[in-house]
DNA sequence: GCTATGACAAGGA
DNA sequence: CTCCTTGCCATAG
């Protein structure tokens, strides 16, 4: 398994209940700032959907964007609402309200370079 | 190593 | 706000 996948798993696995992250945010925390679409790919091919809270990952526009037949958008909506995250009928979410902002220690465990930590602070106010 | 493929992002219309 | 286009980059073939 590639480093990239491992990082994505590590990060998504630690997103707490009732919180969400964007694909781009996960990509940045994985050390590859513009690989947001690959994050979606990792979640898509993952067969560990029971261990991985994939439904807490949405796009930066605050929208559910899965097209996966086994993990539908409606399915994701239900899981999120069960955790207290409000999702409109148009599958939109107030992402800034629920966004997961990891503490410095979390980022240290990922051995993330300062450059990326700075970008996270700049973009998401971590 | 090259091309096609996306559960994306950002900016323009 | 909603589409559309362009840029991105890890994988699959």
C-alpha cells in the first residue's frame, strides 16, 4: 500500500463524530496539496468502509458528491444526520461549522512539513 | 513511460 | 447560486 493511501486512512480514521473534512483538506494533510480527487479514489476503492468514516468527507463547496452505487449520497446524508450534522435536501452542508480542525499534535503524528501546516492554517484556520 | 480516468478545487460566466 | 472549464495527480492498463 502506498504512503498516500496510508496517510489518507490514518487521517480519515481520526475524524471525530459530528465533524467533516473536505477532500482537499485531507490531501493537504497527507502532504499532497492538490490530490483531492485521489482522496476520493482511495475512499472509493477501500473495502474497509466499516472501519473508515468515509461519510465525513465531503467537497469543499459543502456538498456531498459521491456517485458510488454502494455508498449513495442519500446513504451518506443519513449517516451524517445521525451524528448531528445538518444536511439539506440538496445535499448541502455548512462545512465551516462542522469542519474538523486538528490540533498541532495530530499534525505532528503525520510528520507533516511546516510548509503544509502553514497552508492548513491559512486555508482552514487550523 | 504514456494515456485515460476521476467520491475534487477554484475561478469565470 | 449553479454550471462549465481548466488544472491536478495517484492509479490502472
